[in-house]
């Protein structure tokens, strides 16, 4: 095994298995790790808290990536260099359809790419698409567990708290009319990195509000609702089962 230590996450090359769950919040990474056995903390640098454990016979790594595409992409790149072959993002999002509310689950098939990261990383028009096989595994696990969910497009953007009207600002109503299910900040980066590095990627997201009714605001945004916590628990189960199916095949 190589002894090379990767510069940002602190992971050692070759130190993790093929199956990884990523999330934004380091505390969520800690919670997800409690679904595993034989858990070891591999690294805890900046926003990157990384655990290694077992789910049955399957080695699983859990890594937080913080908020936003550029920092998250650093984690994805170093995880792949360290050994990852399948990465599922377990995140949160804002609903963009009238019936997608807090506690709902969204499985992202692809992302509308609205990030500066993507514009620097790949040519214009390059698609940000989840791996079909891993995406199907998520949908089958969600259906088998009777977890209500939607599947479809999300939009990935850089801005959370808005500024002034700007040309690149997405129109949520237009996105909704185009059948985009939700808005979030990292899926496009994950899908782009997965395509470039030939690694399977997918995402399952817990909805923590509906941005058609209330845009992102310090006064109204509450990601700590009980319904959201329950949805994250369901998403954890679904993600682990989807990885297990691919691991066993």
C-alpha cells in the first residue's frame, strides 16, 4: 500500500474501500457512521470528517464535504485517489415542485449545472449525470423499503443566500416548470467528477424546505426539523442497501 498522504483530506492512498457515502455536514457523517460496525475515524481536517467501518461484510467510508461544489469536489477527487469506486451523496435540498416538502426524499438522476466549478472543469454543455446502475439501485432500495420518494432532475448552484438580480441566477419558477425536482449545491460536481474519473456516483437528498414558497433565508431556513432528521435516517438506510447491492453483484 502506498504511504502517500493526500494533501487536503489527509487520507492515505489505498486506505479506503470502493464504497463511499458523502454528506455536507461533519456531524451528519458522524451520525451516518453509527449505522456501521468497527468504525474508525480516519481523518478530521477542515470540513472533511472521514470514517471507515463495516456494513455487514462491506467496507464503507463516510466523508463530509462541506457546502458548495469546489470544496466538495476536492473530497470526491481525493476519495477516488484513495480507493473509492462508488460514491453516493446523502444530502439535503430545497423542493422545487409544489408537492415536494420537508421530509420528502429526492433521488437525483442528473443535475442542471449552474456552478462556477463546472464551467472551469468541463466544456459548456457537458452533462452532469448520475450513474444509471447506481441510481437504479437507490430507487429499488427506496421502493423496497416503502420510502416515499421522487426521482428526477435537480439543479446545482453556488449561491445560498441571494444577492442582487444577476444573469446567472436561476429562476426557481422556470426550473419548476421544467420539472426540476429540487435545488442543492454539490450533485453536479459529484456527477462531473464521476464521469471524468470513471467512478459510479449517485445522490439521494432529504428535502428541508420548499423554495417556491420560501426562498433561502436566515430567518426561515431550518434544516433541523424532526421530519428532515427522519428522512436522513431513511436515506442512510437506502444508500447503504444500494451500495450493498452493487458490492454483492
